[in-house]
C-alpha cells in the first residue's frame, strides 16, 4: 500500500544526496572514493579485497578506484614486509583530510534534511528506518 510512495520518496532523497555530494566533493573527490576514505579512517590499513564487499563492487572496479585514488595521492599502496604478495592500502595525509572533508559535507546535507522535522520526529524516523533495515 505504501511501498510505491516510499519508493518515490527514497529515490528523491537518494538523488538529492548524490547530486549534492557530486557538486560539493568535486573536483578532488567522488562519493565512491569518499566511501573508501571513510573505511580507511576507521581502519589503519586494509587489503584491496577488504573493500569489495564494503563498496559493493567487483575486484576490477576496486583496483580501478584505488589506481585513481593513488594517482590523486589520497592513498598509498605498500607491500607487506613478511609476505610480498599482500598489498596494504593506507591513507595519506591528503586522503585523511579529504575523507574528513567529505564526511562533513555529507553530515551537513543530512542535518539540513533532518532539520526540516522536529527532534522527536528525527528520532522516530531513525528508529523506523532501523526497524526496516534489519529485515
């Protein structure tokens, strides 16, 4: 009964967020790159394979994404000392800065959207979204 209305609203919010993020992150960052940077902000180092599920993509796409990020000095790739087959991905200072900037940009958008409703309704919305996201 409400699925179609929910779908339209979800698509609108998602599109607005994507458009805002693309505009505000440009020209130094994409939203896909921001997702990787945020993951790296939470982890000291990761292997490229750790990112596949997190960014919901293929190994080839992760490699391409990391190539661009390395070229833009957002990340550094380092071979493991003990096992040269393993490559570790680490944030650079620029990557850390850009990741934090991107997180602030997303936070600002979400606060603007949520501030259209009362604090009580924000809490209720988050609660209800939590209920449906756990299915």
